[in-house]
C-alpha cells in the first residue's frame, strides 16, 4: 500500500542537540510538507517542497531545516535554535502543488529531556 | 488573510446522536473546503471536500455543504458511533494559492455508549 512513513514515532532531545525526523513517501507525489501541531492549535506549516532540490519556508521555519535530495524523502532537522521543540510533527504530501488536499503520515512526537 | 474558525470542543454525545460541528471561514475569492479527521496518535485523514459553492461533500455518513452566503462548511452526521471519537479539522485551500492549506484549531468529539 502506498503511504507516508514517519520515523521514529517518539523522539527525545537533550538541550542543545539537533535531531532529524524522517519522512518517506511511496506515493510518487511531487510536493511534500512539514507541519507542527500543538495542543489546542491547528497545524502550522514549517517548510514545504514542490520539487526535488527546492524548498520554501512556511510560517514557522525558524529553528528548523530541511532537504529534498530525492522525490521520496523530505527529512526535517530540529536544531538547537528551536527553543520550544516539544510538539507533534506531521509530514504530508500531495500529487501536485495545486491539488489543495494533503495525505498525512502518522507523525512523530518530539519531547525534551 | 484567509482564516478558518471552528467551534470549540470537546463535543460530547451519546451513541446514535446527531452531530454538528460548526466551521466558518474568511477568504478572498473561491476557496476549496475540507474536513480532516485525526484519531488518537495518528496523522490526519481527509474526510470530505467541496470545491465550489453549494457542493456537498460526503463520506462514511458525514456530510458538509459549502455555503458561500454564510461562509460556512458545517460537518454533520445523523447517528454517531463510539468509533467516530476523534479530532475534526476544518481547512481551506486559497483560490489564488492552492498550495496553501489553512487549518482551524480542531474540535474534539467524544462519543459514549
């Protein structure tokens, strides 16, 4: 079955540490997205990529970085510059940038030790 | 800018009760509208969508009608089940930037036997 695989499901970060969240899709979708979800809030866009080797900042990109070296993969690095990283992170994709809807992975929950 | 407003939860219902979750939007132009559902510990799943005024989206017994005159897209179900317990998100895709998806804050539904 096609879908999006996010790993790990749970991740713990020490202060001052960078961590990388994995997102892999086998849907052959062009566009991929990273969202952050906090309790009682909607999803906020961190970064998105419409094509390989290109990506754009979303609404809350500070303290995060991404790469898109392959169509299938869109890893997110949470850097030590992100002062409040505890959240649920969701990766999503869509066949083309104008499709409007998103297909989501099951998320990674990041916590600070 | 464009925005989505949902009723606050939790919405608590008994099994077989009628469900309405209100969603209103502010948008320039003619956005597409979506309802997503998130079960505990999982990502979001597209539940239904409508792309133009008076369209009715439906899936799994849920319905929502795109009402341009009242800028609303309320989610309804005639008889809820315990398995419908989840968080429901209303979202819009801007007509002039279909790659931007704006989410409401989500409404938690709890259904008791």
